[in-house]
């Protein structure tokens, strides 16, 4: 289980526990975190699960695949150096304490 904090575009935060082995997106959806649409259900095909990873965590995540990198060009809010697709981030114990910020919109 890893505690993950989601900060919305207005600055409000919410911390949830996500089981190891789930994706960050699955944890958000199962806990009704507003702002993660995940329209493709985790297939790396929609870019509506976009998050900005807190800089301190960016290097601690698994690297992007070429498919994730390509799809990040299609996000509703322009990507930054800290953009990731939450469906492509598997939760592990090493991510306990992860903080991500949600974009203003996903579509
Ligand atoms: S849920 Fe569609 S790309 Fe992540």
C-alpha cells in the first residue's frame, strides 16, 4: 500500500492509499479522485489521466515508454517536464508518499 497525495488545480489536496500493483490511475478512479477521467481505461490511448509529478518524485518513477511519451503530446493541458500518464505508473512500496498535481482539465 502506498499513500499518494493528489493536489487539484486549485491547491486542495487529498491523500489516498493505493494497493501495490494497481496503477496510479486505478487508485484515483477507485477513490473517485476528481480530475482523472481515464476514458480508455488504462490502455495508454486517451491522455485523460494526465498528472504532474512533484519534482522530487520525478526520477523515482519508472521511465516513460515511447507510447506514453507520444501520447503526452495530446494532453488537454500542455505537458511539462513532470507530466506523466497515471495509468502508466504502477504503484509500489517505493512510491509511498508520492505527490501529484492534477491539470485544470483533461479534455
Ligand atoms: S487512462 Fe487513457 S491514457 Fe491513461
